[in-house]
C-alpha cells in the first residue's frame, strides 16, 4: 500500500536521566533518611542525640584524657577527661590478679596456646581433628599443671592468688568443657525410654534452670561444706567451678536436646536397622549430627557463661569485675568508677562480640541444608 | 517379630543380660539405688556437720525476731519484726523490681526491635549498636556502672538536681511528692476501677460490632478517656480529697514525699536495658518471620504503614515471639537476684544474705530462696502457656 521509500524508521528517544533527587547522595538521603515527615523527624532527633553524646564522649575518653603517670596526681591537670592512668597502673592485676610477678608467663602461655588452637579450629587448617582432640584432652590437664604448678620444677601458685582475667577465663573455659559431657548425658537421659532415668534428668534440668546462678553459687559456697564429711574441704575456685559446671550442664542439656530432636527419625531407625546398639547408635550416628546442628547454640551458651562468671565474686573469687570494683574502692583511686567500669565493659564486649561473630561464621559454614 | 524375639529370649535363658527389657529395669534400679545412696550419704554428713557446728534445723527461725532494717519495704517492717516478715518484704521487693523490669524491658525492646527494621538508615544503625553493645556486656557490670559510676556519683542532698521544687535527684535517690489521703479518698480508686470496667466493656462491644458490621470504633481512646476522666470527676465532686506532700530538705537529708532508692534505680535501669536488647532481637526475628506477602497484601488493601504493623504484622509475629519472650521474662526474674550485689533488698540479698548470716541455717534458707524462684518460674511459664494457647493459630 505505502511506498517503500517513506518507511518509518524507529529511532528511540534516549532515556532521560533519573530525577536528580533520586540518585547520588541526595537520592540516598531522601530514600533512607528523609522519606516522609515522620522519618525526617526521627533522623533529626537521632542526629541531635548523636551530637549530644558522641563529642563529649570522645573528649572524655581521648582528647582530655590522661594516659601517662603512675598515680592520681597525673590526672589532676584535666579533671574533665578520663584517668586511664588508673587502668594502666592496675592493668597487671586486671589480667592476673595476685599471680606472682615472675610467674606471669604461665597464664600467658596457657591462653596463647589455647587461643591459637581454638582459632585454628575455626579456620580450615589441615590437622583440625587433632587440634580439637588436643584441646579437649591434653590441653586442660597441661593448663592445670602450668597454672597451679608444684610439679616439674614450677613453683606452686595456690588458687587463692589467681585473679582477674585469668580466673574469668579459667572458670568459663572449665565450665563449658566440663559441662559438655554432663549436658550430653542429661540430654540423652531426658529422651530415654526408661521412666526413672528420664524423670531424674528432667528434675535436675528443670530445677537448675528454674533458679538463678547466684543462688546456685550461694549453695556451692555455703552448702557444699555441709554436705562433705568433716575435715574435707574445697578451695574457693573448685566450689565456683562445681556450681558453674552444674548450672551450665542443665542449659547445655537443653541445647543438646534441641539437636537430638532435630535429627530425623529415619536416622534412629536406620541405625537400629543396621543392628547398632544404643551407645553405638548415639556415638556413631546421632550425636555427630545433633552436635553439629547445635554448635552455634553452644557458642551462645559459652557467651552467656562468660558473662555470668562475673558472679563468682559470691564465693570470694577475684574475677575481672571484682578486681576492678575493689580497685575503685582503693583510697588512692577513689572516684574513678567510670574509668574502671567502662574499661571492664570494653573488655567483656570485645570477647563476647568476637565470639558472637565466630558463632555466626560457624553457623554459615556448617549450614549444609539446601535452604535459600 | 516380637513373638519371635520373645521365643528366642526364652530359648536362651542364660543370656538374660542381652534382654533389653531386663537391662533397662536393672539399669534403672542401679541408678535409683545410687541416687538414694548419695542422698543418704549427703544427709548423714549434713546432720553430723550440723550437730558438730551447733546449727539448729527446721523452719522455726521464721518466727524469731529479725533485728535488722531493710532499706525498702512495701509493707510496714521494723527491727522487731520476724524473719518470716523479712522474707515477705524481700519477696515483694523481688516482685516489684521484676514487674517494673518486665514492663520497661518490653516497651524498650519493642521500640528497639522495630527500629532495627526501620527503613531509616540512621535509626536502624543506632538500634543495632544498642543491641550489640548492651547484650555483650555482663548484667552485673551494668548494674555496677549505674550504681557506682552514675547514681552514687550524683551530688549530695544539699546540691541535688531540682525540678519544680517537687522532684529532687541526689545520691540518696529520687524524691517526688506523695499524695496524702483525706476523707473520701476511697472514691478515687473506686472510680478508677469503674472506669476500667467500662473501658473493658466498651472494647468488647466495639469488637463485637466490628465483627458483625465492620464499623470501627475508637475504643482505645474512649476507654482511656473514661479511665482518666472518672477518677478526675470523682476527685472534683468530693472536693479533691488529697494533698501533695512535697519532699523537703531537713538537716542532711530530705523528709517527706516518696523516695526511689538508688539501688532500685540502678537495678531497674540495668535490668530493663539489658533484657530489652534481647527482647529487641526476639521482636525483630518475630516480625521477620511474618512473610513479606502479608505486608504487601495489607498495603494493597490500602492500610497505612502503622496500621499494617498493628493489625497484620504484629498479631502474627506475636505467635512466634511468645515462647522466646517467656524465657526472657524468666531470665529477667532470675537476674533480679543480682540486685544483691549493690544491696537492693531483694530475696537473695535479704534471705540468702542477711538471714543466712544471722541464723546460719544454710539448707533451709537456700531451699526457701530456690523454692520461691522455682514457683515464680512455674507461674510465669503457666501464664505464658495459657496466653500462647489463646493466641495460637486456630487451624481448621
């Protein structure tokens, strides 16, 4: 119909650039901070809040703070700033308590080795199985002999002299390692078919989970001596460890039970069909799968245990917090509570935050499901 | 198959040890014997130890005079009161701090949890910082911080912070005016109760009408109005039957008014802020568990953002949140025992502390303390289970 010559050639108009207020910094601001009157109000309030808190905080903690000197007089020049001199002078005690000066390499070696082995298990290193085995068997024994001494030419350091971060780490690590097997046994007992075994485990778990740790520690400190035959006595550290371990074991049992319940029934039936007995079924088939599922929860239990170790002051141990609390009562350093507690908070925060990140990392790596 | 097994078992009588049923019974008997033996052994040791230390046993001490003071009492208490009364006072203090803690932690937790999901970048970041900071610092440390570094560092009574000459904040606590009742004061609480009853009735009626006709009614505002207006009206009609007693500086300290002791404030701040960081995570995961389709459908129906959250998302998220929320509440109750560390007179401080030191009856005292916490744990979980059953999805 129409002639070939005036065929319409389609030339698209070039796309217009997006409106200037939706791209770049302005666009981001409009999209994320000022979309709507309510959000704008919130943003302004938040910025005002930051303005009120952050500059004074930086000023207090860094700009006007005192870092030098060896006693209180060094801080008198800038009373508005933090007196970090206090922390500097007490730092050794915060780490080691009253551990003798010449022997402090021992806790250091213990923790560096432990931390090194632990970190190497998180990353993919060749001998991971052996490292885990070392951490669970040889390491605790070696650590005990190294810290307590009295053998192999090491001078004995009684546990009453341990303190600070050393005690915090010893209590939390021992608590988690010792409560692990007890927790597994309790969890298996709770899922057992035998009524007496099951009720014994349920009663223990629910009793312990229903009371605060502080009362368990009170019990360990005042009732344990009554339970033992006359003349037999426990040192304070062991009392705290017994209390903390029993307490954590109950929580650990619930964590493991969660894992046991998550293993599909077919696995139990398959193992039984292969003719495996109860213990071989559990050890070879069920527990490896169940424990793998709950590793993140175990790390979380460890984090809460680590925070809870601050309660061991009840039995008279000097953990990090107690050392700092006692130091702030020192006549030479009175009135420096803020510095002390802020530093303690920072220390705990670094440990707990790092562990929670590790837990996330493990969770991602172990996630073999095909969920998206 | 079972029959075959039984037959085989009979055929090989000698191998009773391989019979699972027999083994399970034998194992349980051994366990029971072991538990009984350990129990008996501990009991023996304990009675011996108690005898040699001259410690009495039994709960008779509860009727003896206590002879100490408690800095915060909800019921009248004096040095001449008994240990039993001290126990009640301590129990009420624990209940008080836990109740306040639960309310504040829930409110802050909900706000922070929702803020973490906000599309406002800076608000979401601030909420994240809040959660990650507070939940990674031990509660005891937070209590110490509030108590020793903040509240104990406040000025003394003479230089206290002052608002309207009625509210004072100093080292000794927060002072505010107390109402002094006069004749006819009873009308106000009665009017309040009537107001609550009316509000409840209105909300039920409004809900019924909404279900039948779809017409909405502002029952919340009406209810609130009634609850506030009736007591005010009662007060006006009876000629304001109360006066305010202002706290006044007399000598070295304030007299009159109501005082909130710094121990209470420190524990309450730390407990609510700490638990709120966990509740925020519970709220966040609960809201994330509601599928996005629900939000989109609600938007498509024309519901605004706030209404979507209130009518569609939160009711569904609540179902997911209830079990973890229960355990947070239980944790808060148990954590209130840390008040003992700064001398807040709650159960552990008074009973497991002072009473234990004075009487030396460790077993009874610790058992009493633990029994209380166990009872509370049971009550809270029963209540939350009931609530959970009410809110659970009714599937057809």
